[in-house]
C-alpha cells in the first residue's frame, strides 16, 4: 500500500468513480477547456473526502485521456493515458509525496531534496507535446525547506504546466504558497453520497458504522470498513454495557481477532473518545443521542455527569497519544482503556 492511500481503498490514481464535489470538478474542467488555465490549484478538505481522486481525474484529462462523460472529467479506466497514470509511467506526470527512509520506514515529511525534483521536472519539455502536470499529496507533509523549494516554481511557472496541491490542513501551509494558488474547497458529503461512493467502489452494501464515523469522507469510510469498525464498535458497546459491574475488559478480546493490533487499537480509542464526547454533550443537554444508543447513553449521560465523561475523553486522548508516541504494547493499552471506561461508568 502506498503512503498516500487510505487502507483498504483503491489508490486515487486507480479510482474512477466520483461522487459529489460538482462545483470543484466543474471549475477545473472549465479552466482546462478555456483560454486561461491557472498554473496552481490548492485542493483542500478533510482527509479521505476525495481531493487526490479529483487531482488524478484532472491529470488524466489534461494529459490527453478521452473524456467520456457524464461528468466533465470522466474518462474510461481502459484509456491508454489513464492506464499509464495508474502505473505512474506517464512522462508528463510528476507526483511528490512522502517516501521511505533508508531503513524502509515511512518518512514523516517530504524533504527538500525530494521537493527539488519538482523544479527539475518542470524544467524539461513535455515528452508528448502537451501539458505537464504535478501533484503534491499532501502539501501538509512538506517540511519548511521543501515548501520554500517549490515556491520558485509557483512564482515563475513554465508555460503549459499545472501544479495541484492536496492539503488536509491548509492553514498550516506557508502564506506565500496559499497566495499563489487558486483554492478549491471540498466539503464532506452527506451519508447518502458516502454510501453511494462506497458501494460503487466495493460492489457491496457499505458498513453503516463506517459510513457514520467517516463524517462525510468516502475514502475514510472504506478504510474504516476494511479495519473492521463494525465489530470494534460492537465490542465497545458491549464493554460499556457491562461496565462497571462485570468489567469492560471481558469484552475487549474482540479487538484482537483480526488485523493489525496497532491499527485496531488506534481505531478503538477513536471510537471510545467519540462516544465519551457525545455522552458528555448529551449529559450537558447540547446533543441528542443516536436512537440506537439511547438506552445505554441515558445511563451514562445523566445530568451532572458531563465533567466525568469529559475526563474520560481526555484520558482516552492522552492514552492514544502516548501509545502512538511510545509504540506501546497493544494489550497493555487496551487494558488501560478498559479501566477508563469502567471509571466513566461508575
């Protein structure tokens, strides 16, 4: 799996179904078909919402794939240009992303040496006489020196070149980068659109827990389903229902049944944090519980318990950060999470 790919989902360069974001796609298609094409575009929105998928849709059309409709950047997966882009073998496409270090581990950022490759790419003539397209996924991964390295390209773009920057948190980018890009914001989709996208990608009915916790991000929904969010959420509800009398720990072996333990730990803690946040909000009278959780939530979220539930949320967040930073043993971390749930239920 590539580092710029959601677990369990097809890579954006191999994804052809696309739901929502009509205005953003229309803006790119109109600019491509018009007389004046802006040289740099900043695609923003939460991770998994479809930004990189849109970037590759544009790249296929810009590099000569035959558009087939009904959407303005639709092309067939069998198109020769699309196949070369999917294989990263098109000479007029450059992708800048995090790579692996000398030990084969994922880098935490894009280095300046990697970023300088963008200038080298744009200094060359098109190999096929058309446009040249570069995608940075994600621009948030650029360290400061790398960000400064791409500024020259943004300030003095060669003709017939387009740079697409994918950003999950554009506020963290250099202001000089943001000011030189045309920005397109991709908003979370409604749950019906997420279901439609997931069903089109997988050919199966989507996991409802995955749809709910994806918060409008189809890529995230696919990743959550692949990680087994439904059984994990069931284990959380069982643990909460058993606490404090039986002890939540008896129900946690569910998290060990399949998959990567560290990944499942992270997901379980995210689910637990979200539940405590919603319970605290329900206790304070500012958020209604989901119908399926109403009975259990009523027991946890009695008036006056918001502070206790807020403390549980903070403890779970601290545990998540500690486990991520120290590579903590998953069994130990789950046991600590169970004690937090038991205290919240007491």
